[in-house]
C-alpha cells in the first residue's frame, strides 16, 4: 500500500483501535441526552424529516408504496423528493424494521451517521500514516463540532456530510492502492452522498472531484493507473443514482423552485463575524434564549439565516492545534495543501455577498440550485478538522515544535479580539462568562499541545487526553441547547399514540363525514412549527404541509408556501383568495384548525363563511360545509385556458358538481330524464385509487380531486385511458355510459420514461 505520511512517520504502532474505541465512547456520551429520550432533535428534524420517516415506515408495513403520498399538498411524488428518506439506507432499513419509529430511533440514526463519518475520517488518517490522536481530534471535531453539531435538525445535510467522510476515505484508498475494488466501494458511498441531493452533497461532490484530479496530477504513480479505480467508482455510482436522480430532476422541472437567482442566494450568506465563534461557541449567546442572542445575522440587512447557522465552533483544541502547527512545514504535504485550498474556497463560498468571489462561484454549473451559501460551513467543518488533526500529528512527531510564548500570545490575542468585539457591541458582561469558559479550555488545549511537543504525553495516554478534553469542551460549548435539543413532550402531536386532543377531534370528525365518494381534507395552520406535516404520521390528508419543494401546478393555483407555522405564512392566490372559495371546496377542505382566530389569517374572511365547531386550548377548529367529494362524475365540460385563469383569478360561472373545466372543446351530455351520475371510492391507497363510476347516457367525466401529475395513469375497465387536467389542478378521465371501474395508478418509472421520450 502506498502511504502518504510525508515527514510524519508511519501509522504502525499507533493506538488506532484505542482511538476508535475512544471515539465511539465519546460519541455515545455526547449523544446521550438524545439517546436517553430526555431531549429530542427539534425543528426540521421533527417538523419535516420525522414525519417522512414515519410515513415511510407506515407505507412499508401496510404493504403500500411509499413513492406517492396523498397526505400533503393534495399529493406529492415522494420518490422524487430528496428529503423523503426513501434513498437513505439508514432510514430505509430502520423503516423496514420498525413499524412505529420513535423519536429516539430517529435521533439515534442521525448520530449513527455522524459516528460513521467520524470513524471514516479516523480510517483516512490511518491510511495517511498520520497519528491516531490527530485522527481522533479530527473525528470528534468533524462529528460533534461546527455545523454538524449546531444544525443537527437539518438531517439531509447531516447525512450528506457523513457520506462525504466515507467517500473521501474510500476514494483516497482506491487511489493509494490503484484498486478498482475500492474505487467501486467509493462509488457506492458517493452515490448515497449524491442522493442527498442538497447543497452539502453538491459541494462535497465538487471537493471530491477536485481531490481526485489533484491526486492524479500530483501522485508519483502513472496517471493511467488511476483509470481503473475511478472508472469503477463512476460506473457503480452512476448505476445507483441514475434513476433516482432522474426522478428528482424531473420533479425540479415540475416544481416551484428549479433555480435560485444570485440575489436570492446572497441573502443566505454567512456574515464574516460568524468566524468569531471559532474562538468561543457562545460568546454571542447562541445556546441561550433567542432574545439574548446578539451575534450575526443580527444587524445584517436582508439575511435569512437562523442563529445556529452562523456558529462554526470546532473545539479549542482544534483551533489551538491548527495555530500551533501553522508554518512552512505544515504545507510541505501535498494532501494538506489541497485541504487548505478547499477550506479557503468554502470560507469564501460561505460568506457569499461579503466576498466578490461568490459572483464567480455562482457561474459554476449547479450553484444556482441552492439558496444558502452559508451551507458551505458544513464543508468547513470537514476540512478544518483534517487540517487540525494533521497539525497535531506534526507536533506529536516533532516535525513542528511551537514556542510556548508565541502560542500563548496568539491564543490570548484571539480572546482579546473577542472581548473587544463584545465591548464594542455593548455585550461585554453577557459575553464574559462564555469567553471565560472557552479560555479555560483554550488554556488546557495549549497545555496539551505543549505536553505533546515535549513528549510528556505519548502512546495511549495521548488519545485519552485528546478524547477527554474534546468531549468535555464540545459537551459544554455546544451540547444540548435550544437549537438542537428540546423536550420530546413538545412534539406529542407527532406521536401516533400521543393522544393530542386536536388530532383526536379531527379524526373523529373525519370519520363522521366519511362517505363512499368522500375523503375530506384538513388544514393545520398557525399552531406551531412542527404541526403542518403531522398528517403524514396520522394518515389523513392535509391540503398544504411543510416542504420547500412543491409542485408548481399546485403552488400556482393555491399560493401554497413552504410552511404554515405563523398566520402570515398562510398565503392565498388569485384563484384561491379565501377559505370561502371555489378551490377550497374542490380540494374538499372540510376542517381547518388554526392557532389564532381565522380572521387573522384570511383577510377576506366574512362572518358565517365557515362554522366554528369548537376550541381546544388555543386551537380554533372550523368546518367548511361546502367541501366537495373527492370523486365526482360530471356530465358537462367547459373549455378554458388555465394559465389565463391563474393570471385573472376568475372562475367561470358553473355548477362544479356537474361541470369540469378542461383545456379541450366543450361538450355537455346532460339530459333532464337521465339517471343521476354517481361515483364511489372502492379503494384508496398511496399509489392506487379505484373508483366505481355510473355514467348516464352520453357518458361523462370522472373527476378525482387529487393534484394532477404526469406519472399517474388510468384504466377504465382495464383499458388505458388518458388522465386529463381538470379544474386547473385536478385529474379527470372520460367515462362512457354505464357502470365502470376506473383505476388510477402511480407509475413513476413509466411516467419518467414517457416524459424523457417526448423531449
């Protein structure tokens, strides 16, 4: 095996097994507040990802397909949604094993991913011949510091970061050994990375591609010898990602946000002042009450970042080791020169509008798909630990011997700068305790570095010291806080057996209004952040939901935003100007639960538009008695232009229980002496709807009030029938006279192939 130790000695004799064991022990200790069930990962982890996880488990254990859900946004193609967890192996396996996933299980999977990434980074250090203690330092900082720690709730990005470490290790090993087998393994890991389909995955792919190119250019081995491992990786990876990625690209074409303009992206820039958190995790009050937080983005105009997005703390030892080792010898390693350049790139990328470079980066293919340059902070949390762990290796091996006075002075200068910033902003008293706590750990880090330099700590004692200092520092500096940990009791609405009174009441009302042709929808608005996707867990249909990705046809018609936590987030459209509207009725929106009186949400609401049924705590529950059935058989069709309707907001005068709007020539089969047209649901599953339709002489149109999507197909008595787009955003099928069975089936692969073949 080709080693790349480069003046740092060899890995032989290094206590790597001990370091790995220490890492696992530290990981369990740091994750214990969540694993014990005392707290749970909040915000997006519960509001978005946990409902997706439960829906996946429920679908698998009920024998249904998880590829489509009727439970949000009048229907969504889960198979194409990057955040549905279908292509996340850890979550998919857990969903297959556990029919009712718990909060603890969901949180444990997040920490398991991070632990996997940390162990992979430790293995990468082993292969480079760097020190076990340095690898342990890097692994702990990577898995439990920076964005990985502060942004636990962004589960998709956490998974992408974890797969980055695994892919880097396998790719480096494939290039070290010029091994096609390891190249194929790297391709598998890279495929799971790409299937994260988020900005962290995108930036990781850029870095890994640059790493491979750099290695080919700088390795002493013949360049052609790299073809086999890279080709094997590319072949395996592309085989795995081809179909899922094609689904997502097609969803993007049908979605509300296929790209982000430069101005929109710049609003997600990381303020440079955020790098002060490398010195002290909580000098700005990140882990305290939100009202006491005073760091960036506070005071920054037109930035849309949460406070936890601006914290990059990696532990004092990470920072001190990097400072202590910095110098000419540090950059003698070709590998380290690459990661230093990568860290600089990600820093410039993250700060976005604060650096002219981002205007150039924005021209890179794919950058316009993402809305937050600040997400590059995740990659800083990967590259800086590598640099720091390597620096620790140099100190341990005696390649670098930092002077005590210089090191103490440099660290003291950083804390002095932090104090000056706090004083200048009028927050010196508030920042004093966090800075004092950080200063204690910084002093211990300096002592550890000097003891390592003087070989007072060596062998097994060194990784033990690193583990003790880093785990204590990260537990106190970051640990469980408002951004990453809240009591699970706050999320009882998301527990299938949580017995939330509002959910229980709505489910009873839905049973009361059920009928052969009905499947009424509800809306949960302005109650709390984690409510909108509760329908994915409880199995009822929400007209809206929480997801940054929505079908464009649905958003254009309804004005649906990505969230409903606050009254002002409930948006209406020209076609859907109020709860008392034609489109509300067509959606079958029967019950509306609001955290404030409905007048505070709907400015066009008039007394008597809806019936207020009850109030449970702070939640008002209303009924729309005009809600239409889910399936209807109409006998008239009216020709309209849906695009013009969306612009004008005008609905033609018609009885929509008898008439469908179509973009086809008008026709009417109604006869005064004709028997009534009827439709009833025989089966309703995630990816299959079966309806019995009884059409009068002349036939009619069966309207299914679920969102129209090109991957749905229909059969009438077993014969293929086209699905028409009806009433702006719903589905309709022509039905001849008499009684017929109409079967709707979601066939994503067929739909994808059909769309691609028509281009």
